[in-house]
């Protein structure tokens, strides 16, 4: 999972200055920025100590998260929000210091979240600080601390209808493929059969093909990248190809029947079992 985050400097000399970054482990990254462990950006060294203000998660992949980070860091250069940013009403003089302040970065975040690209994504916002932020209905905001952040992260999964499933751990997910109603984690039906069973004269060609298909189906298990529901790989592929009326070997866009979220096929098979 990938995250974008914003830090605020607690250094009196650089008070209210911010830093926006990208990471796959926000708690580890803040420790780097504060010099507790090796690493961290050069920009953050002179402005220590830092506190984490908020973290954004649920990006579909690394590239999207990096694009979000860049647009948030460079709102006047981003084609997504540059026009809206210029229309922000700012009291007083527009200075470089203000453009790096928390107040301005949160205004930019609000516009970015509601941009044509990111408004359709069900992103999660975890607040580590008492701040007011206005976002559209697709965004879920939760108040957390550094101590309980990882626990809250593992508990909250959001679907197309904005529902929240608490404590949705892998052990609670159904052991059946909802598309074919067959067990997922059972051993292969035909794994321990004798060769004689397969070569029986009473077994016709159609039965052989069906058994081979079932064997492959049970061997390859995929998970939805959003809700982690498990399916047979072939069930998901065939279901989406038929629904989209695609004449292809693999589906381009794949929709989960459980959470109804759409993602690319490679996201499903990257953790192939």
C-alpha cells in the first residue's frame, strides 16, 4: 500500500512550514525525517522536529500515488488544479512562505481531492492533528495517533457505496468463490487420483476437459486489491470478459463483485497464489 502525507515543522524558526511526501510506511518515514533513524529528505533536516498532520491512503497503485504527491507539491504547475488554485482568495500578501504553509497546502489538498481524476477514487484520510478539512462524500476521514494508525489502517476498507467494513481480516473472508460457489482453499480434487481414474474408458472427453479446468481453477487464486476477497482466477477473468463483451484472452478492467471497485487486471494477479 502506498501513502501521501504532510508534515508540519515544530521548529520555532520555521514554524508552520510543511513537507509533503510519498512512502509505503508513514510511521517509519516520520522517524527518518526527525533523525531517529537514517534517511529522510535534506529539506527536513534543518527544520526538525516534525509532526505528522495527515496521511492519505487507498491509492490503486504506486504511479497514482506519486502523481498525487507531485500535484500536491506543485499545485501551480499541475494541469489538474492550477486554474482553481489561482482563484483561491488569499488575505494579505502572497509570499513563498505562505505557499508552503499548512493553511495553503490544505486548501490545495481540498481542490486536488475534488479534481476530475481523484474525485472518483475512494481515498482514506487519516488525521493525526486537530484540523478542519472539507472533502467530498467519497472520502473517509478518521482521527488517529501514531500508536493506533496501523491498527486503524488494517480495519478500514471502503467499497463503491462508501461502506466501512470493520475488522475485515483475511480469516473472515469467505472460503468460497462467489462466482462458482466452489471452495477456494481445499486441496485439488484430482490431485491424488490414480492415473487409472483419468484413463478410464467410461470418462468422456468433456469430463476430462471439465476436470482439467477445475484443477487449474483451484490452483490459481486471486484477490481483489481493494477488499481482498478471494476468487478463482479463471472465474474472475471469464466473468469480466463476458460482462464487458471483450474479445480477448484477459480482461482489461476488472470489477470485483463484492466491493464493485474496478482495477486493472495486473493488480489482481500480482499476488497470485
